[in-house]
């Protein structure tokens, strides 16, 4: 598990039914390629975020597969329609088996 990994998500607190909202996500992650060595000459194990998923009330909104060339601290900005109030669930998957999750609620008024 990479150290200091922190997901951040920005979702509006409320919207009207049928509105299209902008969602922004950023995960602080060092993204080790597995090709560098530490000061003792040991290979630093590969640790790359390889997949990002966002679901709303259990239904998939976006599912992104990332390749090894993805930058450190991957940022995604996308739009989603909000048919009703509920919860967005964000999940990042790491090559080392770690899973990072964040959830944000939105109300419809």
C-alpha cells in the first residue's frame, strides 16, 4: 500500500432532478513504476492506480482503466446527470491490491 494516499472529491451538495453536475476527483498517489531503485539499490515495488470507478446509487457512472503512463496524482473531471438524491461512490484500484474509496451525498430539491 502506497503511503500518504488521499482521495479528494468535489460534488455539489444539492441539485434539481435531471440536472447535469460537474464532479472533480483527485487522488494523491506517488505512482511508482517498479523501475526505480531506492538508496540501497533495491527495486521500489510497482504501485500504480490502474482503475477508477464512480457509481451513483449503485449504478455505474464512469469506469476508467488507466495505463502505466498515467501521471502522479490522477485528476478526473466529468459530468453526471442527477435523477434523484443519493450517494456517489468513488473507488480507485491500485496495482498492489489496495482499494481507496470515498463517498459523497447529493440532495435533490
